[in-house]
C-alpha cells in the first residue's frame, strides 16, 4: 500500500493518494439493500471481492496441500477489495465518502479449509484500508470468522458499520 501523507485531509483525498477510487456499488443478489442508514450510522450488507461485477477469485483460503485454492496473502488483497466495495455502498447512502466520519465495526468472513486459522491476518487487508483512508477514525472493533463456504464460492466477505455526519 502506498504511504499517505498527513496533509491528505479528507477520506476521498486519502483514497485517491492510495491510487484507488470507489467502485460502482454492486447490485444486490437477493431481497436486501447494499447499505442502510439509520441516524448517524450506516450498516452495509456483506460485500464480496467483486471487480467490475466479477469475483476476483473463488475457493477456500488455505494451503493447497490442505485443499485451499486461495493463499492467505491473496485473500488479504481480496478482503481489501471487499472493504472498498463496502465503503462504496456506505458512501452511496451517506452522501459521499467524505460524509463518513469513522469506522465502528468490521465483520469479515473467510471461507477456509478446516486447518486454516489465519482469518485475522486475512481481514487485516480490510482493516488496513480503513485506517489508511480514515486515519485513527478508521480504527474499529472487529470479528474475523472462518466459514466453510460463502456466496458464489467467494473466499472473503466484509461488512461494516460506519458513522456519518
């Protein structure tokens, strides 16, 4: 990840300094909305590592010898993509990225082979993005959960709760 200077004061400027932009919010695959605002909080639905509407990878996370098809380092990159999609969904109902004032909670799901126990390191890919974009306001409570399978055979899924102005 590229270093971001302290003078990149807004989340949108920090995101741009990272060479990133918010993607188009993926359409829901069911009877739900991508994000919902209630007062000063926005909750997102779980976001997959979709790039231009296509999963960036599929299969469980873990060592190939144990049946994994996605290495942990690649899964952390996928968590970052999922986090970017979650930010896009939150920003769409918050009035833009700069209306988001902080990240409260992150829940990350990692489709894992049974022997894999590195879920926290995988979800660090999302957590690190939030801190890079929001500074200290991006530090959050978090759960990193291993599951047997995710929708569309995605390796990771990330949902967030953010505060808004």
